[in-house]
C-alpha cells in the first residue's frame, strides 16, 4: 500500500495550495480518505475526511477555507486550501481508513509553510 502526497510548499498568508494524494495497493473506493496535519510540538490532528458516500467532516479551524475531494477513477484525494494562515503551517498527511477493520494507512507527509 502506498499513499504519496504532493503539492505542499511555501505560500504567503491569504494564498492557496492544492494537495494531492495518490493511492495504490488498496481498493480505493471503499476507504474513507482524509487529511491530517502535525505542526511542530503538537499532536497530529484531523483536517478533513471524505467517505465513499461523499460525507465530509472538517476541523472547525478549516471550515469554509479547505475543501476535500476525491476521484475514485484515479485513486486520488485532494485538499484545496484557500485563505491560508500561518497557523496552517504543518506537515500534511494523507490517510486511508477502512472502517470495517479499523485499518489505517498513511502517506509520508508534505510540508506546508504559510508566512505572514
């Protein structure tokens, strides 16, 4: 199983980034896909999740600014991040979760840095 993130980088406050995650080795369509992040000195936290039925869940801190989406034909999940803030600076991780077995897979992470 591989989850490979891309799209991170350095951006000024107010800017936008789009993260992508390519999944392989899993039956992508049955997994709940998500994005998590971990800032220095902090625990990893949920950013957004998206089920196979298009049910979404967002952290309060990103609601209205971030949008998660998926393309099951390409085994891809995306995170569109708008109106970025310095507090959004973190390593962002892609997650695949199979609820029936409580199985989790993680990507290696991609760094997002937002400057003021």
